[in-house]
C-alpha cells in the first residue's frame, strides 16, 4: 500500500522537479496529483511515463492524502498549507514561510533527520533555503568531528533560484548582446543586468546592511546544525541558469587537516568529493545539473586562522536546494513516522 501525494505548484521549476524526482527515486506512491493555480488549470506535466493534468488548488480537497509537497511561494502557502495540514496531509513546504517558527522542523535529511519527529505539532515541515541546504550537507560531518566555530561563505547563485522569469531574463539579455538590431533588454526581475555580470544582492536589504538571503543562511544553519555556529554570508547572483556554488572558509575548535576532512566527506551521506589539484579537477555548476549529490572541491588548509579550512561546494539548486530535499524529507517521514504499508 503506497502513499497519496499532492504536488502544489506543479507547473513551476521546482514543482516539475519534484514530480521528476518522485518518479526517478521510485517513491512508493499509489496516487500523485498535480496542483496549480486556476490560470494553469489543465496544464500537462510529466510524472515519469505519465502525463498529469493540473487541478485547481483552490478547489482541491486534501482529505485522504498523506503528503503534500508545496512549491507555491509564501503568500499562497499561507492560505493553502493550513488547509492541507488540517485535512491530514503532512505539508513539506519549500517557501520561507515556516522555516523560522520554533514548532516547525527545518530539515535536511542527511544532517538532522531526528527533527522529523516534530512534524506532528502542526503537520508541517519546512524545507531550507537552497543556499543553506547544500552548505549544511558539507558542514555537518566536519562539525561532528571538530566542532565549527565560524563560517564565512560567499555564494554564486544561479538565476533559476529566482524562478522561470529570471531564467528568461538572462536568456533574453544574453541573446540581445548578439542581436544585430542592438535591442536592449532592461532588467525587470533583477536590480541590474544579469547577462555577463554578477549582482551582490539577493532578496531585500535589512537594517544591518545584509540581505535577507544572507540572513537566511545564518539563521537556518543555526537551527539545522548548532545555534553556536557563527556565520557570515555574502550572496551573489551570477549568470548561470542552474546550479549554486559556494566558497567556504571554516574555523574549527579542534585541528582538522584538509586530508582528514577529505576522507570524512568522502564517507558522508549526500557528499561527493571531486578534488584533484590539477586543471579541471573540480566541479562547476554545469556538471552538477540533474545530479543528486552536493559536490565538494578545492579542499585546503586556511592558514589565516587557527584550525581553518577552505572548500568549494556546488549543487543543483532545483534539486538538493529544493525538490530533492523535499522528496528526501517525504522518504524520511515515511520511514520514521508514517510507515504505511
């Protein structure tokens, strides 16, 4: 006996990936329904070899469904997630709406699986920010060995993290550079032109000068791993379609060499070490697209602090940063809590 699954936001980048990953990982589902807003009603989406027609989330009854994967943004989630949870479906939400509420677990299955037991308080589980998810996968096994004091992270985040319109904007601006008519495509999704450029600004600015994306990485890392870890983030949008990259400088309480860290990460769940000190001996966003792993390269000692380490971390943000992590949470929930069939 399998699960009944609803995917809300099935026509978006993340929703489509959720359906792909449910099929790829052969999630034990007896029924999968695709939900979207009324304007997308009847749009066809793929689920393995099947084609699903989207149904109107506003009219949908979640009664009898076991799990609802949400990828519809905070405002819509505020309306529909409580309805789904009240009807008995466990909501796994990809938006930021519930991440910082103390009675809702924020989960990366490789990092804090025990937290899933807290789902029953409100029947809702939060999925972390895309940039946080891949970072904590790499940090947790090292924290268990040497205890992290401080992390300084600079991100190189692809435009897909801002949705399909952002991807279209990069494509159209790039194409315009080679347009003999000289047509310029003005920024709409971003504050400045993204083609052939980098923008050190993701989400809104806060009073201390950081952006909300940077704040999210700080707060979420503390909630997921350890509240004593100090994090400083600079988040940058780059002209890449899919795949987030991060440069990490980590300070530990105890000594940890690059060689030992490399061996620890090779055995860690969700991690793939590709670290050859030669031309091309590292992973870039282009190579991570469509993959499940969080890739780690450029491991080396950081001599500027005691017990310091530097590394390069890359992952498909639509997968580990969103859809994959949500499906992994559903798998964890099934193993630990629902245990159906």
